[in-house]
C-alpha cells in the first residue's frame, strides 16, 4: 500500500485533515512567506502598521512551516498550484526581507523594532517573573550557551544578579557568549525557554509545598496598615483563638511598647516624630501613655502632653497611621540590631 504521507506536492490541497486549523496572524504570515518577498510586498504595503507588526511577530517566531500546514493555509486562498515539497524558513531575517521589500528600509526598520520587541517578550516569560535565586537553581547543569541565551532575554538587572553569583570561570565564559553570539535559530531559543519554564514550574511546586504558616502570615501582617492588621487578627480570633494568640505572640504591635525595657523605649523615642507620637497616644491606653511619659524628661513629657491636648478630636485612621509609624521605627531598630525583640511570651522581650 502506498504511503499516504508522500502523496501530492507542496501546493496539493486535496484531502487535508480538518482536525488542526491555523488561525489569525499565523495564517497571514505563512501565506506571505509562501508567496515570497516580492508578492508579499504588494500585500503588506496595503496593511496598517499594527497588522504588519502582528504578522511580522509571527514570521519572526516561526522556525519552519511544514508542507501540510502550508497546504492548510493555501486551501483558503488558492485552488491549485504546482511545485516541490519543501519547508519554509522564517525568523527575524525573513521578516526583515519582507518588510524591506514592501515598505522601504526606513519604515521597515521602525516596524522591525516593534516586531523584535514583541517576539522577545513572548519568550522566557516565566524567567522574567522568577526571582534570581530561582533562576540560579534552575540553570544548574545547563550549558554556558543556554545560560547566555537565558540571561540575554531577561531584565538586565536580574541577569546581573544571576551572573554575579556564578563562578568566576563560568561568569567570564557566559559574558563572552552573550557578547559574541547572534543569529541563534528560533527553535534553539524556544527549546531553552521550554526547558527553563519546566524547571521553574517544578521549583514553584516545591515552594508552594513549603510556603505558608504562622511566620508567613506574621510577615504579611507586619507590612499592612494597622486597620487591616486588626481586622485580620479579629477575624482569625473568631475562627481559631489559638492561632490568633500564636500570631500575636510573634508580632510586635503598638501596645507592646509596655513590654520593652526603658533603654529600648528611650532609643525608640529618639527616632519618633513628636507629632506622630502625639497622634499615636491619642488613642492609646493609660498603660501605654504612662510608659511613654515615664521614659521622657519632664520637659519633653510636658511638651508631648500639650501637643496631644492641641490635637483636639482626631480620626481613628490618623491614630492608627501614627501608631504604625511608631511600630515601623521599632522594627527598623530591631533590623539594625539597636534593640532586640525576642518573639514569644511577654517576659521574652528585652
């Protein structure tokens, strides 16, 4: 029996399976590539810049077009032609040739920049979204050429972080390849993109399995506004009182100032704006206010009391914002090691 795969020729449109349809800009791209630069030029010059750019992106991203796919496209435009069975080659050079023939070099150059950008941004999307640490993990075992291609397609600042973490020998080799490599076949770039994406997806699943928990929630709540923080903790208390207590024991909130020693409080007060402190104490308990006044000089304490008095009625949101500002100072001083906050029970704060 004769092999069905070798029947017909490049322009034979008979008996094409219907299970796979080529759509949109890709059809136009395949057709123009089939017709060649001269015929394509007369078509392109009648299209809008946006349509030209969309088609150009498709041409630039096409590595090869198999005969059967081309026949599927041609079936919509021609009845019957004759020719040899062959594969059409695409890529940026093909797009440039078509545009130059149709529009002239000046307009073609302008549009080609857009085409290159759009084609570029469709590759390594996962890598551009990933953290440098994740990229470093997924390039283990990859060739210097593959790493060079990857780094050429992600944000320069992110690429710089990744490159700086590599060994000196690998760093130099990759830098050289980035600087000297050009005209990489689209199929090679896409295969590297696919491999990196698969690795990043795998890493993402591992991260997902180990993420979450009390510490993650504490970190999040430490960075939201006071109103949101109180609302979330109140909700958690209504659902799981034990969990709420664990969260609160691991967080530092404004009222926890009473649990700090005098030296820490005095260091904090040096960094806090007087007006912020006045607003913060406007809604504070007598214990908190007393602790603050006790750690001030008589003169400073009197000035603060007068400032609070002058405020009159204030919005709750203003009080919460000021209290958050004080908490931010506490956390900053803890980060720099100037004060220490031991997480846990009340007597662990020092």
